[in-house]
C-alpha cells in the first residue's frame, strides 16, 4: 500500500475529526505536499456535506413509534395515554392490591416479568395502575 | 444525566422510565440510520420499533464491552436487513396501521442527491451514514457493521467514487 493510499483511507475521519493526533498530523503533512490527495480530500469534504445535509429532530416519528412500542410490549391502553406518563405500564398481581401485604408475586411490566420479593417496587412518583 | 450504559442496566431491571429516557435519546438516530438505506419512512419506523423492542427485551444482555450507541445501532442494522430480506421474499406482513410519512419529516435532500444515494448498495449507504452523519470512529463503525476496519475503508472509498461519478 502506498503512502497515498494509506492517507486516502484516513480522510473520512480526518474530516470528522476522529483521528488520533499522530494520524491527523500525518494527513495534514501529506496533503500539504500532495496534489492528488488534496483533490481526494476535497471530494471527501463534499461527500460529508452531501450525506449530513439534514439534522433536524423528528418529534412526530418519535412519539408515534413510542406508542407502538408500548402497545407491542403489552400495553393495550397505552395508545390513549400521554406519552411520558408514569401512570401507565404497571400490572400488579392480585395480591399486590391488598393493603399492607407485601408484593410477592412478579410484576408484569411491559410484557416482561419482574420478580418482586418483600417490598413493592416504586417508580418515580410511586404511581402504579392495576389491571384486572 | 444518566449515561446510556446506566440506562441500559436499569432497563435490564425493567425500569420503564429508563427505557423511555433511552428511547428519547436514541430514537432519531436509529430512525435516520434505518432511513439511510431503507429509504422509506414507514419501513424505517418499523425498524425503530423492532429495535427498541429488542433493546427492551435484551438490555440485560448488554455487557458494556461495546458502547451503547454501537450496540443499539448494531441491533437496528440486523432488524433493517432482516426486514429488507423478508420484504424481498414477499414474506413481510404489513403493519396494521399504514400511513404516509410526513414529507416534512423525511430528510429534505436534493432529488438528484437522493437518487444518487439510493443507487448505492445498502452496504455503501450505511457506511456513509455512520461515518459522515453519525461521525463514528473507524472502530465503532466497524463494530456496528460487523466487518473489519479495512472493509469499512474500502466501502467508503467506493461509495464516495460512485457518488462523485453520479453527481460531480
Ligand atoms: Zn498523496
């Protein structure tokens, strides 16, 4: 592999600033003196610009898919509840409802069983919602 | 702010709040990565959905030997490729809710650029996206793609040359 080929392979990370300082210095020194690699560098800069042109956020996609993830994970009613609410998502076993009794069963959270022994698991806000 | 790794550990303990935090942090990234080679809003959303479900189910398998972002995008890549394969074989069942992606949400790129990117193989598209859009290091990109670093380099080179040929 020629020095030019080695440098050429590093150019994408030279442009995004992801090279070690040694490699960065090597690339910088090489393109000072090599027309062909300077040309390659210009092309890499152009490709980067082309590929990363758009960086806006996607709130609608995020929320829509979150509701579907919740539903698929086992929450039938979640689609009608505000995203971010801590009220949804907890299905306690029957014995968990008895006041004062420690929860010994497992708690079904979003389609997954979480074993709870002795004390009730508290989420932020401490709110749970039973399902029959 | 909790680190991604701390969130994954908490998700492994079925912590829903942690899951939502991780979701909010990575959803756009996963969606855009999927979109970079699926090139179809609804399909990319399906990839996001399946990826996050897999994260929920497998968070306790995350070992911390890789970065969380690398791990999540690796899952997304498997989901996306699986989806494309099933679609090609005509096995994929359509999601119940069909909808048109809001055009304002799909990256607004020049039509010519869009066509040129679409003409690349998915291997070339995803490599371009990870390195230039996500600005991943060579090692991280290789980890997500599951290929040697040398292959990442050559894919980027050929993808760049193909784009230049189309557009310059
Ligand atoms: Zn050179």
